[in-house]
């Protein structure tokens, strides 16, 4: 082992220890100062309030709290770096310079007395590591380009502060190191991947803040990780403009949210604000919403071509166009105002001073002056304009004017003969020859329609604003949903997903480009999978006939089909004999009903958990469904009841594909009946 490298690591660890001690002292002082300030404010509140210094006192406390928070965040990051201060090194000789710079790269900067011991992976110069092989390279600081020669690229394996090994390579990430990283068992939470980010992934991570990006990435291409690392990059580069609380991620479900919740903390950043679109819908509509898992269960257990056709139509831009044409046309035209006349004063002769807003005046404002606005915005603007007439004529103060505006809004809404969202939804469904649901629970495919109707007519009650938006599992959203995203969030975004993982519909390349254009996004495709072994990747590729896939050449066992008399005993045998060393094994079923039956039977033979809540993922053996498991990965996957009765149509094939792509190392199918024809024999070992 190179003595220089050992000495450099020791020196870096020593600097780290001193920095942590220094930051601890600063943080303690800030905490004491904050607590003292809070106590003084509480003890002298009335006096401070009388002196008019309350705002100043609160402002000072807020500043102290912000400094304390930043110190604690930095302390957390430095503690994380103690175990592995850096993971790579590049030697770079700037153009026309003789002195070579030796740059070590880690999850954050380590600086002492103006000497840079470790550069943050997000720093401009660190991009050389991800983007270039040995030889010529360059990086940008702002618009200025710095060129030079990369003389060396070295990758390290450091654990618990000990240098275990290192490799010199001409590649971005050495295959030997990458395969070693990928061969590990999965953890309870998704991990940060700064040591193995690939060139094409790095290009997305480092895009400008204002760039909108739609990433179409095959299963295992790292698209969710890229989105989260992009958030970390933006927090580093634009820390004065954006905080973690300004970044919103739309997750598919709470289990997935829990799974990704450690990525930013592993990078020393605070977690993002997370929600699901269904949660937003429930908040705004005050109604229960059918879950996506429940909708997919219906499709999986009761395949119905009419239902699939309806889902396909509601997932199209034609449906969005029809909805908007209805709202902006026939529905809007039902607005029928009347003349509004108000007597303000009456003189001694009985003559009234009148303020009048004629029917024609209201029509002119509604249909022409404010034509480009949604209905609720038109009513807001007219109500404000009418209320201001009273203020300008000094009949009302500005404070009273606000209440008057609300009264005008109520009057203007009454000029709509139908104002109930349910009834408007039913009318639109009838116009489209679709069956309207009368249930209390809003169907999954209708939540966007309900929200679009409410937003157009009334606007939203809550503020969902963000400065940066991350949308995951893009393929699960409809154009109506995407239209609402544009209405709700007027900010830059990264949208990630995989059209191959659509279960209930087929998505074309044309639709993908249309969605990118609609959102104003640059479309980027990632066709290399880093999750599964070569054999599993080849199998899943063949299953859906996708010919663009690339994969890391990590060998493994062929996916295997077991046809047995007792399927549950066979599953236990697979777990005990072929998955001994694995920490996370999933039995992925087609639907909830099947999952409950399998879990009940398996529990009689082996300890297992039916996955319903985020904390369930911590268990070793999980029984779950394809819909719940999507986005998560497991060391081994077992798909039971892989027979012709259970898996026979296009939806079933999509379910098999999504379930299969969850596996890192091993993939198994079991059945007691005739195996499904969807599993081509030449890609499976049959036992």
C-alpha cells in the first residue's frame, strides 16, 4: 500500500476531527444564545411589545436559529465523512501550467487553513472525475471554461476510516469497482451513489437550475437516484436561492417515500418535502380517493376490455383536450349575469344615489376583458374591480373592501346554474359517453378530472408552492394530472419514469415526446441498467421485446422456473437453499388477494411479512404486490402462481416485467399448474 496515500488519509482524518470539534463548540454557543434569547423574549414579552421591538427580536432569533441549523447540518455531514472521507482522486494539470493539482473527491468539502483536502463531489472541478477518461478534459465555473490534462484517476475503498484498496483507471468508474458495488445486498433504504455516478447520469445531475428535464429510464437505470442527487447538487450550487424545504418530490406511495428518505441525509443535506398526488387530491376534494394499488388490483383480478379502453382514453391528451374544451366552452357559457344595483344614499327628496353594474358590463369583463383566465380568476378580478368602486367612492375602507369582494364573489358564482363539482363531472362524463361513478370514493382515474374541474372553477384552497419539483413514476400520471402540475407549480422540474413499467396502458414514444413538450422539458433517455445481473436484465428485456437495453456485465444465475406439487414448500426451499446470504427477499404477487393467501400459507412454514406499511420493508422476507413493490429493489424475487390461468394477457405481461425488474441477484418463478406461455422457455431454467 502506498505510504503517501496512508499518510494523506491519516492527515485528512485528523483535519476532520478538528473541524468537528470546532463546529461542536460553535453549535453549542449558538444553541445557548438561542435558548437565552427565547427565555428573554418570554420574560420580557409585554415590555418588548410596548417598545415596538417585537419584530426585531423575532428577526434576531430567527437569524440565530438559521446559523445554528447550518452548523448542525455541517456537523452531520462531517460525521458522515469520518467513515469514508473521500472515494476518488484526480490529478489535473491546467493548460499552460506546469504544476499538477491533486484533487480528492468526497461527499463534501474538507478545508483547513485555506488548504483543500477534499473537494465536494458537486464542485465544478469534480465533474472531471465523472465526465472524462485520462487525457484532455475541462470544467466550467459559470461561463468560464478551464482546460487541462487529467494525468491520473484513482478510486478508493475506505471503510471505518481504513484504506482497504484503490485502483487506477482510465474509465469514469472502474468496472471492477462498479460490479463490487452492485453485488452488495440491498439495504432498508436507498443509498447515495456519488462514488458510482456515470457520465450520462452526471450530465443530468449538473444541468442548470432553470433546465426542465424529463428522464425516460429503464428499470434500474438510477433515475430516482439521479433526481435526488440533482436536488443535492442544486442545494450546493444555489444554497442562497433554494433550501431543501423549497424542493417538493411527488412520490408514488408512502412505502416508496420511506425507501428513498435516507439519500439526502447520507449526503449531509436535509430531507425534501414529500407528498403523493393522491394526498393532494384528498386534501382539496375532501373525499376518499381510490389508491393506484386498488385500481391495478381491479384490473389484475377482473380484466375488462371496456375498462381498459376507458383507462386508455383517460390517459390520453385527447381526453385532456375534451375536458378543457368542455370547461372553457359549454360550461363557461352557462354563466348568465344579471344587473346588480345598489342604493348608497337617499337625499331629502327621496332620490337615491346608486352604484350599478349592468348585465352587459359583467359579460364584457367575464367573456372578453379577462378571457385568458380560468373561471375562478375571472370572478376574483371582477369581484375586486366591483368592490374597488365602493372604496374609490369612499363608501368602504380598504379593510371593509376585502369582505365586500367576498360578497361579490358569492353573487357572481350564483350566475352559474350548476356549481357542484360532482354534477359538472357527471355532465362531462355523459358528453364523453363514459360511465360516471356515483360512489363516495373517487376512482383513481377520475381524481385528476375532479381536481381539474375544481381548480378551473374555484381554484385550490391550499398552497402547494415549491421552487423545484421532482416527479417520480411519470408513466403513472395522466395528461390531466400533468396539466395540473403545470397549474400548481410554476417552477423548474425533473420528471423521471419508465414507460415500459406501465401496467394498465401502453405508452408510445410519441406520447413521451408530447409530454416532454407539454412540460417544456428536454427529453433524456437512459438505457443502461445497473440493478440486475446480466441474466436477469437479458430475460426482462426479452419479456417485453425491448431491444435498446444495456447492462453492466455482472454475471449471475439464470432466472429459474420451478413447477412443484407444493408451491409454498418450494418457495421455502428456494429461500433456505438459494437465498441464504440475502437480506431482502420478496414474494411478489399479482394482486392483494393473492398476496394475502400466499402470506397466510407461507406463515405456517416460515417467518414472513405482508408489506403494507413503510416499516414492513425492514423485514427479510416480504410478501407484496407488483403495484406496491414498484420503484423498490430486492436481493431476490420470487413470483408465485406463474401459470397460464394467472398470467395470460398484456396487462399480466406488464405485471411480470415490473415484478421481475425488482430483482438484483436472483429471480424465481413458481407454479403448481401449467406455466404461463408468457415466460419463454429458452430464457428460463425449468426445474
